[in-house]
């Protein structure tokens, strides 16, 4: 209850969830002293604020998607409603993105770390790489929670949008719920963890070592300068 109250107060004050969580970690003396993770905090606050029903925003969203569909029949969208017909999750892709996904959707990145809006629904895009090595937006989502049922809904809508074609590879963060859902909904897809997120944790895990700078430099050389898999394994 103390943790919930702390996050409620910080949320009302406009403090970002990750900062609020780290502050609680500091006060309790470490991650091992908490029986929940940051994703749990996001879900807790998301349940309180997720419904897109303020000031007619839900109807405005539906009207916008309807206009986009009228302009181009290849505009795709899907909306997930709760038992009270409140909007929980939203998926959309315009014609250009769907075409790009057909050409460059073999390997995609799915990122839930983007900024949130006033409803605490993270923007979670599918991103690919084109033939120029540039990042391209393939599909867009707003998700109320980061749990198994939400990811199952999302990945099944991807299949619906992409004519039942799953990506050959997908890169995500180290979310256990997402890992299980990828195996279930995309059984033939290779699932890999995002290297940037892994490297972001290096200071947290190793900064206490006296030769931390040397360790960090060696890890960077190992990860970014290895020519192939054999060289990586050897080094």
C-alpha cells in the first residue's frame, strides 16, 4: 500500500514512472527488496488511467480513423475495448507502412520504451530497416498494459494486418510476458533481445568493480568489433 501511495502521489505530480520506481528502489535499499518490477507499476497506473474517454477523445479517434479509411482502403486499424466499451488498445497502419512491411518486415523491432501520453498508454511501434539502412515505421500501437493478454491481442492483429505473415525475426526488450507470447503467436519467428537495452544495464550491474572502465571498453570491443559469430565466441 505504501508503494501504491508513493506512485499515486508521484504520478499526480507528473513524475515519470521509471524515475518514481528508481526512487523507491533507492529508498528500499535495492531491487531485491521489492516484490514487484517497473512493468507492474506501469500496469497498476495504466488500469487507473487507460480509458480513452475524456472530452470525447474516443469519438474523435474513431472519426479520424474512419476518414483515413475513406481516403485509402488500405488504411488498417483495430481497437480493443474492455467490458464497458472503453478503449484499451489501438493498432493502426497506413498504406505506405503496410507496403514497407511487405518489403522490409522480415526482421522487426518492437519497443515499449517510448514516451507515454496523458492516458499512460505507451506508444509501441514496430520498426524495420530499409535497403538504405534507415529505420522505417511499420505499424503503430497504443497499449494500456504490458501483459500477456495485451501482447496476444497485438501480435494476432499484426497477423491480421499482414495477411497472416509473421516476421522471420523480432527484437524486443527482456519482458517475460512478451517472450512467451512470441513463442505462442509467432512460433517460427526468431526472438532476440535488444542489444541497446542490455548494454544500458552494464553500468547498473558492473559499476562497482574497480576496473569497471576496462571491463566496459572490452565489452564494447567484443560486441561491436567482432566480424562474425566465430570471432565473437572466441573473444
